[in-house]
RNA sequence: GCUCCAGUAGCUCAGUGGAUAGAGCAACCGCCUUCUAAGCGGUCGGCCACAGGUUCGAAUCCUGUCUGGAGCGCCA
């Protein structure tokens, strides 16, 4: 099955050449979904854009295009409207045939990619010895969804968890570990997971207050970097404990990552410095080795340096990022590198990439993308905190969502007089709670800040996870009630589209590929949410107007197929958001 | 001081060059003897922050202003 819009584009390109000659070969036909359903399904705006170039009135251009346009297998005869819009209506027979093919295709008519790209998605990236908190929520959820979508399209994706597992903070952590938990170094599992936040706070407090502790910590950093065995053992211990805590969250969120932290690049840092030196970019300033940046100034208006090596010989995260960037291109052979971090790091990436480009490390074939997102805010519009003003632990946040989903469910069961097993209740509550958190985040344009509200995300009405899950459940209800295996219908099944709502649903189902290719380009998962929400709405409208099980043949089978396609598209689409479906709820 | 991001209905947000700017929530009015009403239909609601500019055409692109957020030399 070929993308309808791609086919139409080809036809328009041919028509443009046929009408106006080879000079117009490769002209974008500006073909887009119609701005309003009353104009049809698709429209081309190319005629207006060519008025100057061709020196003819747009309507005349549109007429010439339409005369040379061969789309009779796909569309009704095109019409020209307004200043020169060319409107297209898909033929019923074409839609019906496309739906039959979609029904027979395991990939719902999304063709496998011709040119998969080696892609790195760098996301989540929590810090060792700190628990994951609300600040990691967006990177983790958005990054996972982007990775899932690119994987589904056929790209070769490496999901990198760029953990904060190295740096000066380990001096105080190791020193504190040695002094406060001496057993931990000799006995397995002596350090409990939940202690990590407290542990970090204690270390930080001592570091801030105790001069001697500070000095010991400084020496510990040196020992760690020098490869001291005991220091490394302590460091490993902290990392292992943290991995376990992270994995608990990743399991709950159903997220898969490859752990490759900053420490991985340690051996590569001196080469970064050497190469920048050789490229003539390094300047020594106040004892630090820097690259002065184009287009960035400090508060005094002087050029801003990017510090590559500190005056004490240590390295910063910019150096690590440079090393990582080079490794990803040279060793991982990445062609597209996607960084999912908060918008506040935009400058940092621009700076690091500028240095990498000036050092000629980035081939033209490699695309670097920062996928920024806004901060999570409470309902008061301020930074999201607990009542006592602490950062919200991700575990607590997710538990709260699940527990609220559970309460809603139990209230509802009681109202309806339903009896369900404990297993059912806990499963539904978990899926609904986690889905709600994910969907609420993903459904917003990630670039703006995001106001976190349990009440809104768990609401049963509106653009929420429960609404979408319910649409899926309704379809499973039809299947159960009718005792029908919806997947049984083959490519030769009858499809008849008569009602308005059937037609609208059918057309929406067939545009799944368009939304996915848009996301492949701009990495905006909220487009997929919008698509799935509209799909659910259109299904509910269809469900409201069109009886399925009681319908006469051939409508009955046709409607069963439409329902099945909706369910499969919902399930696939939600899977790309990292959300599971339920059979009943 | 500089850089980046944002500003669209009462609220939360879609909409990055096309026709009369959309949705959800909230408010109000309807629809359950029929596949789960967690649904569907309707009403109300806009100076797209402001001012210029580019264009056949601007919420969308450019310039400036205002407001909010984030960041800006040895933390990540």
C-alpha cells in the first residue's frame, strides 16, 4: 500500500511538467490535507505560488494543471475553488480498496523504510546516587516514544542512557560512604536503595559545612581519577545501587535503555584536547584550556569560552559531550543523533556542536538534533514540588497516579455494582495510572512548559489516556459480545462506506502513515496523540450512529473490519507512545 | 548586559505560509427498552501580547517593543 499523499504528489509533479515544461520539474505541489472537510480530502496550493513565476493568473494555472492531472484512479474529478485552490476528493472505491489492504497488512499499511538511518536517541540520563525525580520524567517519556516511533518506521536505533556517573560530586559521595557505611565496601547489599537520596543529602551537607570533609573529598576525586582500587570499588557500588533503583522505574514505565554513562568516555578525553589543540582551536586562559565561541559573549561583552580542560587538569561535561559525539559518529556510525534534554541546555549543545564543527568532526551526512522540552510545573504555575517544597521523586509521582486511578476505578465499580478480582483491579489501576502520566506529557507540544495535574490526566473525558483506552475497550466489547474474532477478515472482505461517520473514520484510519512521517521529521510525539484522540472521537461517533452487530450484511462485516482497524491502529499508536491497552476496564 | 524558549477562548492546549483560527475542560441545553452514557449532539466563548515589515495570501516568516520562563568561565 502506497501513501496516498505521496502518490498524489507524484501525479502533480507530472502534471506540472506536462502543463508548463521541464522547468517546473521538482516543484513542490504544496499538497496538504484540506483545511476544511467541505473542500474535500486534499488540496494543492501550488497555483497561487506560481503566478509570478509563470506570469499567469492562478486560476488559469490551476486549470492547466487539472487538465494534465491524471488521478482518476484515486479521486473524483478535481475542482478549482477560490483564488486557485485545487481540491481533491478521494473515490469511495479507492478508500474501500485501501482499507482492505490495510486489513491484510500486519503493519497497517505503513511501508518499510527504503533507507533506514543509524540513529542515536540520548534520553533519560539520571545521575548516579540520586533518585530519579520529576525532572527526568519528560526526557524519559519523550525520548522513549521518539525511539519507539523511529524503530517502528524501521530505523536502526540505539537508545543511550547518558548517565551522570562521573564527576567531582563522587569525591564527597565516596568519602561519606567510607566513613558512614564502612560495611558497604565489604558486604554485599549493605546499602539500601531508598537511602540514596538521604545519603546524597547527608554527603552534600557535610561537604557544605565541614572544611576537613571537603578536603578529604577533594583528595578522593584525585584518587578516583588515578584509579585507586578502593575508590573505584566504592564508585562501582554507588553505580550498581543506582542502576537497581533506576531499573525499578524503567520496569514500571516499560522503558528499555542501554546504559552508557559519562565515565565510558573518560579514556577518550585526552584525545579530545589533543585534537582541538592540533586544530588550532585551543586557547589557554586563566590556566584553563578553552575554545572561544563565535556568537556568544559573557556579561562583559567579551567572547565566551567553552572550557575543555580546567586549570586543575580536570574535565567538564562539555569535554565529555565532545568525546561522546565523536565516539557516536566514529564508532557507533550514527547518522542522526538526537538529544532529548530540557530546553535550558540549548545553548550548551549549540556551543559544543560549534566546536565540533570547527574541528571538522561532523560529516555532512550526520544530523545533530536537540529535542528540547519545557519544565514541569505545578498547578500554581511554579516549579513542581512536594507540599514541603522538596523535589518530587519519580517513584512517588507514579505511585500516586496509580493509587488515584485505583480509587477512581473502585468508586466506579461500586456505582455500577460490578465485582472484579484483585488482579483485575491492580492491573487496570497500574495501566491507567502510568498511561495517564505518559499521555499527559506526550500530548502537549514539548517545547512549552507543562502543567502537571493528576485530576486532568486521569479525567475520563477529553484528550486523556483513559478516553483512548476506553475507545479500545469498547471495540473489544463488540468482539466479546458477538463472539467474533475480529482478525479473521481477509483481504477480500466487503467494505461498504455509506454513513458520514464511517467515511470520516475510514479516511482518518488511512492517514496514519502521514502523521508518522511528520514525526519522523520533527520529532513531535504530540502529533501522534492528536491523531489517536481524533481517531477515538471518530470511532465513538461511528459507534454512536452505526450499529455493528445488529447491522445487515454486508454492512455488518464492513463495520467489524472498520472496528478492528480502529482497534489495531489504536493499539499500535499507543504502543508507540509506550502505552499498553486493556481488554476491559 | 547577552543568548535561548514561550505568549492563541475563563482554564489547559492544537495549529510553523493558504479559504470562515480549532479541540478538550469549565458553564448551560438535549440524547440511555438497542454492542459499556468512561459515550454522542448542541449553545456560549477570540484585538492569535503589541507595533511595523515581507507576501497574491501571515497566528505562522523578518524587525522592534512588552510580559513570563530558562541559561550565561572552570557543576552537570
